[in-house]
């Protein structure tokens, strides 16, 4: 009985953490970053699905990049894994002023750099770029 209870708690915790990650703009391991703040200049938007191989390959690069930028760059994950995550992504995009970038892109497995002031896509990044090249591209737009 204790084993079933423990597994249930772990599973519920996992679902809660994943849903929070979808509903936030910025790095979910730290305080919530607001895409509409005066400090935020660029959103690094990952178009993600759990079943996407390219998405899985991008994750280590994104994790490292998050630690290299201050609050002028926010990291966002648009999750298209399930119907619920798609709905949460649409809601979050509308709340954070990212509806345009969501509607103008489709698919998963890539990153879009989005200028939060001009509301324009600056660049698109994928697995063909190294982590260093991604960092350089982001810095070029700051």
C-alpha cells in the first residue's frame, strides 16, 4: 500500500511540475520571468513535443544557454505534446504577448528568437547549430 501511495505522489508531482512549466514564460526552475517586463528583450521560444527527437536533442543546449543570459532573454517552451499542453500553450502565449509567434510557426523541434518590443521573429535555430553558434546568434540580437 505504501508503495502504491508513493508512486501516486511521484506521478502527481511530475504532472504538476510539467503543467507549471507549460504555463510559465521563462525558466521554470527559477522565479517566473515575465515576457512583458521592461528588462526582457528577446524570447527564445522552443517549439516542443515530448515525442520529438529533435526536441530531445535541443534540450541540453537550451539548458546550458539559460544559464548564460540575464533577464533580457526569456526562455519559453511551447508544448504540443497533448491537447491539454496545446491549450495551455495557447493561453500562455496570449497572456505573455506571444500569440503572433505561436500563430506564425508550426511544427516542433526548433527555436524561434522573438523580439518582444517589435513583435517580430528575428531568427530560427535548429539542431544543425552548435550551442556556441546559438549563443552567438542570441547575443547578436541583444
